[in-house]
C-alpha cells in the first residue's frame, strides 16, 4: 500500500519558458512526502525534454508523455497514475510557496477535510496582488448545504463566485476526485476548472477554507484568447459545462436556486467571451448589455485582462463604440487596433461619453469605480452591465440555449433584443 501523502499533477503544454520555475518551486517544498507527476500533453516545444531532464535527477518525478488532448485529459491522465491520498493540481506556468504542500496537508489532516481551499497571489507584469477567500472556516455537510453550495457559483452579486473555480488553490481527496473526473466529458474544454471544482463540491462532506496565500498564479496576456472565431462552437462548449453543472448540483440545490446560479454564470461567460456586445452571424450587434451606451458613443474601456481584450477585438469587427482610450492600473505594452493600454491618470471627463469597467465581479467593479472617482472621473459616466433577469432569459433563448442550458444550433436573429 502506498504511503505517498500527496500527488502533485502538472499538465504541460507550450510553456517551456515558465516550466523550470514551476518544477523548481515544487522540488523545494518543505513537505517531502509527495510525488510530482508531469503530464506532457503532446507539447510541441522543449517541454518534453525539460520534464525528462528533471526526472533523471529526482526520483519523486513521474513523467507522462501523451498525445495532445487538452487540459482536462491531461489532468485525468495524471490522476490515473497518482498514488497519493490527496491530489494537488498546479499549472505549469505558475509556481508555489515553499510551504504550499505542507500547509495544504496540515489543513486537510487537522480538520479531516475532503476539500481544502486557500488564498493565492496574482502575478501580472511583475506586480503581485494577494487574493484571499472571504468565507474562512470549517464547514460540515449541513453548513455546506445551507451556506456554501447555494452561493458557490453566484453569491448574490452578479456574477461573483462564493467559491473560486480554480483547482490549483485547492487540495482534493483522491478517492473522491477519481469518480468526479471520470464523469466529466473530455469535450468540456471551456471551464474545466469549474467542472471539477463544483462537481467535487457537490459530494464534499467537510470543507476547510484558509486565507493563507500559497500559490502564485501568473496572469499572462499572451495566453488570453482575444477573439471568437466560431461563436456557435463557443456556445456549444459553454452549454456542455452548464448542463454538467446543473446535473451535478441538482442533488444539493433547490431547482430555483440552481437555475438562477447556472443562468447567471452562463450569461457572464457569454459576455466575457463575446466582448460584452454579442454579434450575430452578419457581424451586427445582436445584444448590448451596457444599457446606457448607444451606437457611436465615445467610450473608455478599463481593463487589459480577458474581458477588456475581448471588448476591444469585438469592437474592431462591429465598430459599435468609438473607443477613445484603453486604460488599466496594470498598464503594459499591449495594443489592439489603434488602442494602446494607458494608465488611469491619462483620461479626462471631457474626452469620453461613457466608461466601461470590464469585469463581471461586483467587488472588483466597486474597487475600480472608487479609484476612478478619486481620480475625478464622473460617476454618471461609469456604466454597469444589465442584470435584468427577463433580458437575460431573452438573450439566452434567442441565442439557442434550452432550459437545460444545452445550445441548440440556430441562426442568431438579425436584430437587437434590447438596446440600440
């Protein structure tokens, strides 16, 4: 019988410049009773050789070379070879604190937890931000069902998760994780973390949440997909994820709460991936969630992250807004169309009609809004995303999602559902 306490699984694909730092951080752990499973998912760069070279010098390393099948398939393959009582997932372009495994293990053992959640650091262009979970504590099955799961996907503020989707700031019990992953289709290649986290949460009997940040998440603007080549493919993939979550959470949530959580999650993901405004097949605006903003308004976009980039690229196609400035606290050398990211101090009220804060997280939205107001930006010019439930129902229905959130391919109507 194996005495390995933790199996750390690292899916690897096209990250050769980041991989050594990730592996080194794991080999330098204060906790020693673990195995490191490096899953080369058919990476076409030098990652396979890097993995093999490390394995020659450390017996804790197991290398798996497989045909490219995507993130979920790599995580499944690593789990097949895992011998540990617990499973930790680390992305190969990130790295961890020296006490990452030691802290996770002690939190799990001290509290007899099926699932451990911790804080993390977000690193972007050399700047590091600390992210801490809000609901710190120990939760038994009763508390999980009454206070955690009903707020896991949607905590009452659009669209903020009560429990983060990430798998890398968590520790799972292998015996519980194996059946969960076996039931997640490999076709889910969008929202894989959410599929694992929320499915696992539905069978968790005891949860511990700690605010200690241990994991360094590297946000790379070169890893963000900036445009949708085939919207119907994206909607189909999102539908698979939402349908799975509805099935898994139906045993622990009442129908009304479940429907609302999944509906708002789907809506938020469509907005992020579409760039806010949703285009029809002719490239015209089908839905505009920024209810204040009319066509040809002069707009400033805040955020150079995924949502902000999508807004810029979508607008290149539609020409709906006149984007006069693109700003971010984390400004860096990134350009889309004629817009280069600038610091927030670069704008004045006179040069724009409206400002879009490109986030679906209300807590982050309010923080950014406060900072902008301190810089003298007119509060009336800062827009919000419509969260009217009737509008959301209409847009999902007309895009082709059924009551189970499965996408039924249909022609997207050549009209604006709401605001022109």
